[in-house]
């Protein structure tokens, strides 16, 4: 197996190679669309399960809405339409026919042209609010708390596996409320849910904040975001939750009778995370040997590799390996015993390192004699010899330890790469040399935001929720009085 | 709540009303596409979970392939292309632009025309086999056992909720094998998995068989099917599993090195069930009061309805109801305690009958005095008074009983509606008066099959696996020597 390009050499190349070599995903023959391979999909399923559980615990139900959005629905909310019109896949016909000029070839049947084009959903607000209109008459019909697991299509010009693909998988929550306060509280609650899963299960520390008006979701009044820092110092928007105000209710004329008998437009939220999280996961923890997975979302948490020189040794080792496997299974740990005889232990070690399996147990004849096993942890690559007795509680604790260590390490890296700056010159230099997030005062104008973006490629990632609104000080670029303390970074 | 149209009055109308009133699904504003509402989706999730578990137990892994199939891929397997070309959604453009003639309107941007059209997948053999080509070199790479949960689009002209919709949800398994025998065995195994879930969880008895050549999946060498009988005597194809031979391997040039070092084309299967199963479920068990759900796939297995005339009574009843709820929860039964004060018990009774909740427990002040509850089972609508003590084991057994009863009832109905016929005249009369499945000898020709279909609208549903191949006798239509014993029926 050829080694990965190292991160120091070329971070971007390392990422691309890792995604393919660890069997997470690959480019398909369809422009910008990826194939999510079984190992990658298994990780996604783990992430899905954690999210889905929490959506349901917070009162949401899953449902499914059509993949197609008729053009006229799409046009209804102007900003949303404007935001997505430039990058959408459009269905114009519903039939192919034989191309008479070329045997075996098909062509669009001009007689099967749609009267109204259908957009393959880039997001579902339009189709969902056209449906909610029929579901909502009175405050008794509210709130509506619905989530959808779906595929969406955005015609991106430059794509990268998981990070930016023409088609991607995501969940999109769409809720309807009687009051503004309730809708805002819902959008904040879902940001909490995302934070919980991303930090405590994926071990990715995030900064929680509001997007600036120019970076908001098209059609939102407020976009909350969780921003993660990758190993190269760049930011990755890991999830967003939008307070949509009454924009979609107005666009689709969704009114309700309040409990005082008045008519009002319904308040809305939407929130989503996508397979982009896979990119965040990879670029937060992995190293030059391959993927590093937090135990809580690793499809295989422990791999057992037998060391043997004869069939007899394999039988003896297998007996013990299977016993350990069953013991670990019984306490809810997922274990693979790889007794494939066609590949050597060294090859297997490299393979499971590449795949990020958190714990590797190696057992050979000598270990049997000494009633011990060799345990290697993927996060630190440390090996130790551990007595066979009490092995399952040892592994159980080790998995907890690895989970914590990954978060701590990522958090320390992140914190050490948040730099407070007051000088724009310093900022321009440091963003090239050190990278990371830069805390700075902002005058609140789009002009400043835009100018800095053009000069440095850094954007305001968010106005962090736990930053105090400045009462004094000036914007480091414009010199105007500061309105917010924000985080700047280059971003994926 | 207005009553449902009765089944006797208009079966088709009853079905449509039930799907909407029980909050399972509704038509969307997009032609032929449905919205699957939370209650319907929750049932689908239960079915999905049972299937997914068994797919994994039989060694399959989930993955995800692009929704778009480039036209040239689609053309590669000729029969498959021919089968789906007439009903596919075609993406021709990747951008909309402002319609200068009408402010606020958008139009397809003629400058954003795709060089090659993309088909929204009607099924994924083409896109998947174009991918497998790169995954398979040697027999060591086989088998590939992959499943995908996805949406697909087939441009159906006449649509009905769940039964036939332009977009539907399904799973599609796609496997690759080194030998013909292994591929056939895989396709048979998956038919077994479908049978198990459909019969033992959905309580729908099925006939297992082979499709005739003219009814095979486009591109298959053999299509195995499970056929269920609806209450109106019509058949519903509930799932299919295809042995694809080497057709797709040849179309996409997927060869492998055998363990003898030779080159051979790979053998394939594909298999799928869809949201159509929801239609089968509804039309197998439900009655004039609404949905009837088998306990194993009911999102709510037990509903507790409090009877009260005062706040104090509600408090007393609630205490007991919550105790029962927790008890049932602790043994894995899903319970809803509906203590909504705005609706009356009678309304709730009707509502949960409509929604098919298998068991209803009513508790009032008198029940508290007598240390008893009233239990109603949805399948038979019988009510009984049951002592409070031992209530959870009573309910646990009752759920098992209901599950069995539903299957038995459906099975008896089905068996009493399979008629063996030797006279074509008798068949023509009975299929109109009695309906159901008709066992008859067939000469094996498409001419006979086609003629009968044209005259009676009945098709050969399958050649049942457990019917013996006839050694004598003649086709009841053509009088030619019989080759198979088959089942005829009108079908959804």
C-alpha cells in the first residue's frame, strides 16, 4: 500500500488521498457527484443515528417531501430563489426516445416537454411551505416539528469529496410556530443539538455564533452556525440553524388564527447538517497514517489481529480472540476479528490504521503463554502489553479515554489558533503564516466585510454567541466604532 | 370526523380516503409526487429497520450512489434503457436566470445546457455497475454485497398514493458475484428476507414465485417476486429480487480474474422493496373504521385514554395511566397516554381506531374503584374488562395474539380466494364475481399470456415456487400442452 502524502507536504492532496484510500468515498462518473462507499456510509449512519435520536427526543418527527420543486414554488420566496437559481439542476422533460440518427442512442423526446420546469431541490423550504399551507389553520395546529433525511442538489462548479459536492445527503428540519420567540428558541435548541453531537460524539470542538447578514441562508432573518477549525487552520461551517421569520409564511400565504382569534403569519425555522460533517471529521483528527475516528462514531471500535506462523497457532489464538470478541460485544463494543490468512499482520496493522479503528489488539503465541495481549491505540499510536484478565474493562475505559483525548487535542489546537488582533497589518500577516481564527472588532458594515474578504480571502465566520458586544473600540480595518466582536478565518 | 366511505361501497375511494385521513400521506403540488406525513413515515421507518437489520445480518453493507445517471450510462444496457426510457425525468440544464420579460419570474438559462442529459435514477443498475467496474479486478474482490436506501423517479401517468407515485422511496440491493450459482442463491436469499419481514412483521401472506419472461425486470434473466392479495382480491407485487446474469457486467465491461486465472464477466443480482409496501399493508388489514396495524410495525402499540369529568379525576386516572405506561415501556412496548383535555374520549377512540393503534386502554374513575381497565383490541374491535394486576403481561400477550390473528385472517382470506381453474370460461366469470388468484396451467407462450391479459385484464402474477411443474394437462386457453402451473390475477 503506497503511503499517504503527508499533511505537511500537501494538506489538500493528503485529504483527497485519504478519503479514497480509507474507502470513504470516491468521485463518480457524474460531474461533482460522489459515491459514498460502505465504510464511509457506516460512519454517516452512526452520525445519523445520534442526530435522529435527539431530533425525536426534542419532539420532532420525520417525514418526506417531494424531490422536485416546481419553478413557480421556487420563485415564491424571492431571496431564496435568488440564492439558489444559479446552481440548480432543472428537469425539463419526462421521456427519452430512440435517436433515429444513431442506433442504440437515446435523445430527449421534444414532445415530452414539461409545461413547468421542475427544480431538483437544493433545499426544501419552498416545497414544504407550500404543503404546510394546507396543514395550518389555527394555533392548535402549531407547532409543526418535522425533519427530513434527504438528498439535495446544488450545481457547484468546484467540488471536493464530502466538502462540496453537486449532490449531498443531509437532514433538514422545518418547523412552524405561533410566535417569534418560540421559533427563535427552536432554532437555538437545534444549534444545541448539533453542538452536542458534533462535540461529544464526533469530538470536534465548535464555535457557536450568528452569521453576518451577508452570510445568512437565503431567506433567513438569522442564521446560527457552528464553526469548526480544521488542522490547516481553516474554518469549516459544520451546521446551521435558521430563524426564517415570517418570510416563507408570507411567500406561501400561510396564516393562522391565534388564540385571541386574530390572523397572523406563521413563524418558521429550518436547520441542517450534511455529509460535509464527514469532511470535518477527517480534517479534525486524522494523521499521516490515515483516518482517526472517535470511538463513539467508529463502525469498528476494536480490531483483533492474530499473529501466527502455523495453522495450529491460528487455532489457539483464535480461541482466545473469539472469547475476547464476545466479551467486548456483550458490553456493547463493536469488534472485528480479522483472521484472514491471505494478508500478513503488518499489512493489517497499516490497513486498520488507515481506517482509523480506535483500538487494535494483537495476540500471538507468546501472548498466550504470558496471558497478555498487545494493545495499540490509534490516536497516540502508543502500544502497551496488557494482562488478559480484565481486558474488557480495560478496553472500555480506553475507548472513553481516546474519545476524550481526541476532543481535548482538537480543542487545544483550536484554542491555540484563535488569535485576538487589533492591527489589520498583523492580521494579514498572521492569517498567512499562522492561520486559524482571528478575533477582531467589526464595524458591522458589509463594506468592511467585503473589502477584507477581497484582500485576504478571510470571511467573518460568525459573531460568537459568547463574545460580549463591544462598548468601545474600533474596527481594525475601517477605524469606525465597533459594533461586534467577530471571528475571521479562511474557510472551506 | 366524517366517516370513511365503506369498502363495500367503493374500495378504491375507501383506500384514498384512509391514506389521507389516517395522516399517512397526501398528494403534493408536484405531479404524481406524494408527501409522506409523519405517521406514515413512522410506519415506513419500522419497516426499514426490520429490513436493514436483516440486510446487515446477511452480510450486506449500505452505501450511496449518485441520483443522476448520464444518458450514455443509461443506454449501455439496452433492455434496461428500453424499459425505463419512456418514463424518466431528464435534467437538461443546471441554472435558472431571471426572465427579463416578467419581473420575479425565472426561466431556464439556455447558456447552461448540459452537454449530456442526466436521468433522475429510475433504478440504479447503470450508475452502480459503472462504479463496480473500478472495484472489481479479481475473484478476491467478490462478492460485493451492497444496499442503498434511496428515492427514485419513474414518470407514471396514473398515480395513486403509495401504490404508484412518480417519486418513491425504496431500497435497492446490488450484488456482484464470481459464479452464476452464487448470484442465484443471493437473489433467492433476499426473497426469503422479504418474505420473512412481510409475513412475520407486516402480517401479509405472500406467494413466492418467478415472473414470466414478459413480466421480468428490464435487464433481468430471472425475476423472483412475492405477491400479496388485497382485500378486493387483486394482487399486489410486494417485492422483487432479480438474477441479472452477466447482462450488466457485459454492458459495462466488468470482468474479473477467476481463481483459475481466467477472465470472466461478473454475475449480478438486484432486489428492492418500496413505499408500495405501505399500500399492501393498508389493503391487507384495514377496515371501515380505518387503519389496522400489526403490532410489530405500529409506531404506537398501545394508547391509553383517560375518562374523567373533573380535574381531580384526571389527576387520579393519570397517576395510574402513567404507572401502566411506564410498566409497558419497560418491557419494550410503545405507549401513548393521550391526556389532551380539549378532545373527548369518544373522539379519541375514533381517532386511534382510524390510526390503527393495536390496543386501546381506557381508564375511568369506576375502573380505579374496581382496580380494572377496559381494553379494546383494534383487530376484532372487542372490548374486555381486565384486572389491573398483571396488566403488562396481559397486554404483551395480547399484542402477540393480534399479530398472529392478523396474519391468520389474511392468510385464510387469501387461501379461500385462490381458485384452481381448468375452464377458461369459468375463469372469466369468477375473476369478475369472486376475484382473487387463479391457479391454472399455462403453455409457456407469451401469446397466451397476452391474449388473456387483453381479454380479462388478468396477468400471470408468478409461477409459484412451490407448484410442481406439470407433466400432463393442457393450457386452459390455448389447449396446448402445459409447461407451468401459474397464478393469474388482476393486479395493482
